[in-house]
C-alpha cells in the first residue's frame, strides 16, 4: 500500500516536496517511481529511484529541477520539486516495482498510490 502526500498550490518558481509512504518489509528492494497525469493527458513518467537509492532516472523536462530520493528506514520516497512551472500541474502518483527493475515501464509497476494534486499558478 502506498500513500502519497505533499501536493498543493504554488506559484511558478516555487517548490514542493512530495512524500510517498509504503507498507511492507521489503521496501528497500523496490524500484520506486513518480508519475503525473494532467487533465486530458496520459499518465507520464517523471522520475524513478533504485532500491538502494544509488541510481535515479528522470524525464528530460524535470532534470535539474526535480530530485527523487528515498529513506528506506522510513519506507518513504520523496520528490523534491523546485523551479516549478505551470506545465508541471498534474496529479502526481507514486508507484512501486517489487522486482527492482532498472527501469520498469509504466505497466510494470505493481502498486500505485492514490495521487496528490500539484497546481502551479503563473
């Protein structure tokens, strides 16, 4: 089970940090990802992190602005979002791949959080 939080309304150029708490004793073996879905668009990949946290992957549009990290002691993954733009507005979802693949496709993630709304005003 995944529980995402931290979304909200922010002005362009601002920052938000999303969190996603997971249940289970094998969290450190999961690849964790963040996706987002804007109205009328498909859910798109944003960032992913390996089980150990040593490897990360980002979509080009967020490189240099977003940082994914994890705390395996707390079973939590984070998405620090800086220099936010109106086009970052979407519902953000966290997801877990129990097989720890590098890197799973969207359909290969096993579990999804409920989503948290991020709105960036211009």
